[in-house]
C-alpha cells in the first residue's frame, strides 16, 4: 500500500520503526477481513443469486471468493490458528527481507576509474 511504498522510497529509522510496529496489527486486520464468513457467504450468495451478472461482475465475485478461500476463510480450529501464524511469519520475513534490500542498496557504491567501462552506457 501507500505506507509500504513510502517506506521503500523514503526509508529512515523513525519510519522503519513505526512501520515494523504497525505491521502485526495490519496483518491481523487483513487476515480477519479475508476470513470474514459474512463477507464470504455474501459473495457466494451473489454468485448464485437470481440477479443477472455480466462477465466482469462474475469475475470480481469469483476473485473475491477465491481470495477468501486462499485467505483461510474455510479453515477452523488449529488449522486456522496455524495458518494465521504462518501468514504473520511470512509478513515479518518479507519485511525483514525488504529492509535488508533497502540497506544493501543504500550501502552500495561503485566508483568507475576507467572510462572504457562505461562504453555503451
């Protein structure tokens, strides 16, 4: 999203700290939305409802149902708990990787001392 983009292009210690502190809450909220049974049931009802839907509308509904399923909406109990833990772990690892890439990019420098190395650039 917007904050992730800002973190990538204007990264500093304060923004990184705020982003890392808020990340678990964002992941929890997004997981809860993806696993909303009322929303999932509503999407399925619209798919099979009496109202005629055109191709793009059906694709939107299909995508929503698929996203909810991939988000764990049909999981219960320990399976759901384990899935949610893995989603959180994946998000934390992705953020750590992104920070490592940003740090490596900031630290990189190349000094060209031979003009011939720039031929064709």
